[in-house]
C-alpha cells in the first residue's frame, strides 16, 4: 500500500511547487529562534476554547494572538488565558485583536488556528497561506465546493502546512482500519456509511435587530452575503443557515464523512453522482438546514458512501456518531465488530495501528509546522477537500429537492436495494419513534446530481442549478479569490 504521506508529497509538493515563493507574498514561514512557534487563534466562542487549551499544552508554542469580532468574548478569553499562562509563572504576551488581518501582518507569526463560523474558514486559510503562515482549520475547511479547491491551490502554491480539524485522522486505530479495508482484508468494500445522529432542539425565531455593541457585525459576517442581523446567528445557531453554516451534514457530520471517504479505494477522489432527502421536522423554527437526512454518493469505481443525519430527539433516542462498512460478499463491520456473510455473531476487529503523525491533532500539527512538511498533517488539504465536497454535494441535492408526502416510498433509489433498506430504517424511526405524522408532513427529495470528479462541475440534468451552488457569492472586501489568482 502506498504510504499516504509519500503519496501526498508526490502528488502535490513534488509537482514543481517550491516551499518558498518569491514575488512579494511570503512562502512557508520559517519557525523562529529556539524552535518556538508563535500561533494565533481566530474564533473564540465555542471550539476556539479547545484550540487555546490544545495549543497551550504543546511545548515551545506561544499563543501570540487571540482574534474575535465580539469584544466580550475576546476579553473573557484573554482573561482566561492570562490566568493560565501566569499560573505557570510565565509572562503573558498575547495580543487580542478583532481582525485576523492584523495578526497575519505580523512577520513573526508562524501559524493560524481557525475556529470561526464556517463561512470564514476558507478565506482565512487562503489569507494565511498567502502570508506564509501554517494553518489548522476547523471542519469543514470549506463552506462550498469551489472555495475548497482554492484552498488546495493556495497550499500547493505557498507550501504551508494545512491540517483539517478532523481529529479522527490522528487516531492510529481508525487509520489502521481504513488501511486494512483498502487492502481488502475484509473483501471488497461496497458501502462506506457514516452517521451523525445526536439529539438537538429547535432554535425558535429571532427578529431582525441591531447587532449588539460588543459585536463587530461587519467582521463577523465577513464573506457571507448577509444584510440583517438576528440573534440566532451569533454565536452558535449560524450552523443552521445556508449562508453561514452547512447543517449537521458538514458540521459534526464532517468527521464521519471524512472517515467514510478514508475507507474507499485510495484512487477515489470525488463521486460521480449524489442524491439526498430529508426534512426539518417538528421544530417549526427559522432554521434552514435539515435535521433529518439520508444521503448517498456513487464513486467512479462503483463504491458508495451513505450518510445519515438524525437530530430530532425522542424517547429512546439512539445516539449514533459512527461509521459502518458493508462489503460485496455480504460481510459488514458495525461498532468495531466484523460480521461474516450470513452471520449474526460479530467478532472484534483487530488490525495493526495505522500511519499517523504522533501527538494527537494538536501535537501532530505543531510537528508538521516545525518540520516544514505538509505531508505530515493528519488530515491534509486534499483529504479535507474531498471529505467536505462529499457533504456539500449531498446538501446541494437536498437544497434542490421537491416536497413529497411523508411515507416509506418517498425515496428515488431505483434498483439500489441497500439505499431503500437504510432509508426504510430511518423512516421507521421518524414515523414510529419521533412521531412525525403521516398526514400533512413532507420529505424534501433531492434530484440525482451527476458530477465530474476531475473538473468538479455538475453535468447532465440539473447541471445549471447545481453548479450555481458550487460557489457562494462574497461581500466586497472579503472575496475568496478565483482559481489561478491566489
């Protein structure tokens, strides 16, 4: 099997891309004196707290900047960090700023860690690469398909490390299982299945209002084409609006989508066709993204990725944030047990540990930065891109869907018996567990969308409307550059 790091190096950096670029824009940052790495964390309200703690625990790392457009959040995180740093008997040197560009202008800054809302992820990644800074970017790396490809181009041009916030890429056990599946240990893989089923609730309705004085609304929305503020945007429920988030499919689901894609044959990049269906049931709120979803994608080699989002809570709810694998001979892996064809008794899966850079997600990133080797990232820019594209395309099918009556035959699966079977299980949960009424409720059923995996464009029926969803428009002053112009 080809080592993933050698493969990444061969396919990107070795293709004539130098690690340092002349011509006015910096190449990959050289780590400072005494191997000390100076890092900035952008986006501090939620996941950013974990970034601060994670990097604070790494030797030789200085958190040089904290960045957030909310003055209250910024002040609180600065106070928290000061207490931790001074508690170790160290001087507190961190600077708090509202605009990421101020930090990126610091020639002594080595890396940027991004934990902002999704609509900012790619633009900050690209800006950081252009400034010669390494990047740790939360999932999903991209808010749409096109900007993800531009992140790939930026990494290849400037030679920086880009590591995706898919922590499972740092798990040697999952790496070993993916490598074993690809090697055919369990037979040929047919369906790689991911679940993002965790209980959530509705968000109600918030009226348009003036942004609070502590929030720089211009910086918060950045590239997102938003005019009016309402309190459901800041600071978490932006996930459930298309202009700022990607629903749970590319929120929590990005982790399981990435693991699903990891097990497919190594030469597979993007699918050739996708469809999805679902709905936003029971909550009756202003959120836009589905809380229930079944998506499927076929790859050029005939393998499939299935995905299940189920966030509506009910008595007896089964939380599933996991992956399953189904093989052509009828074997399957469910909850780390392998079931031989026709068998109802599973045996614990035992495979060797896989190829990861040690140190967990935080430590591996620091190691890759110090070594100046993008191929050492656990979840590199290409892996990030392909995993995110899978979720984006499923979301886009849903966004183009039609409403149909809520029933077990609502899907458009053709002769795909496994798809019909798994949707049947989901429908049963929604009807019998959640209690979605049979009369009056509706599914949104998306069209099958054909996709050219190399050109990363839709073809065939619905191509025009589907291609329009591949790239969001951006606000003036916050434009994601076009391909070839990074």
